[in-house]
C-alpha cells in the first residue's frame, strides 16, 4: 500500500509496482482512495489507461521484465497525458463514490 498511499497523498505524482503477475499489486493499490492502478501488459494498455483513466499507479508482472517492450511500455505510461473531456466525468464519479468509502 505505501506506493499507492504516497501517490494518493500527493507525495508522488505516479508510482510503479511489480509483483509476480502484477494482479495482486493492482488489486491492493486500488484499495487506496485516490489511487487508480492499472495492470498493463502492452504498450497500448499503458497508453489507453493514461488517456482514458488517468491511471496514477502502474502495475507490472515480474515475469514481463524480460519483455523487450517493457521499457517502451513504462516510457509511454509516463509520457502519455490524460485526455480529460468525457473521461473526466467518469473520474469525477469515482471520486464522488470514494467520498462515501
């Protein structure tokens, strides 16, 4: 939880987590109010989760660390901006929901 908590508090803009499959880390990180963790396995996953979901925590599988595209995936995730617009409405709904948690 520490990385997701740092991001949610604003101590870090984004965080990257790695575990065996990446699934457990993404589930745990998403329990933190304000964290939007995404398990990405492809460069396109990374691009879309930033554009449409403004993900602030990237979860990766340790098994994918040997993938030749992993550096590109991380680079794309770090450099892709959030598109806002219609996607911002969805994020606002999530924030409103989190207020009740």
